[in-house]
């Protein structure tokens, strides 16, 4: 029997630009942006945005610093700050952003992808337990990015 995974997901056109979108551009989408830039070695144009602009989460900065990525200077963008039609792939990381993006003008309907990503800000416990939630999200995004954008 052959591997069915290529049939499960249609072949995607080469991507030269990607936008990651979450709710506030404060946790998940900045992580994804930074990880995609590092992974692609800048062969992709990568940005991130939120439905609204939120304040950068300090746990996000800490989780990314563990990977030697400095997010301390990240400034949150909203969808109003970007041209959605300029991106070959628009990746929604939350159900809310996915629902919103389905109603927007994109380069093509196929350019929208949905990667449901848990919100680590919902985690409880001591600092180490909270950090573990952020690390899990970071590592999950890194694996998804490596799978989706092989270089």
C-alpha cells in the first residue's frame, strides 16, 4: 500500500510569502513569524498580524529566547496593517482568525490554511508549568513550519 498523505492534502504551489494570524499578534503569530524566518533562512517573506493589536507576552519572549530568538522588539500588527492579497499563504492559528479570514479578500481561497494552535495564556500553575505550555506551542509551530515549508 502506498503512503496516502500526499492524497490527503492537495499539492500546494510554491510559497514565497506567508502571513501568520492570531487574535492579538502577541503570542502565537509572533512565534510562528520568527520561527518561519529562521527556518526559511529568509527565503520566505514572513509577517504576522492579529485581529487586534495586543501587548507582547513576556512568556513568549522568554520561550523564544530559549531558542536564541529575540522577540523583545516585536510590534503587534493588525490585519488592517497588511495587504492580504500580497501573501501566497495566510495561516490562521485561531478559530476566530480563521472565521474572520474566510470573509476577506485573499490572493486565492486556497491560500488560507488553518493550524489550530492552543493558547498558552490559558495555562495555570507555577512559572515552570506556564513556560512548559509556551514551549509546547513553540515546538508545535516549529514542526508545522518545517513540514509545510521544506527547504
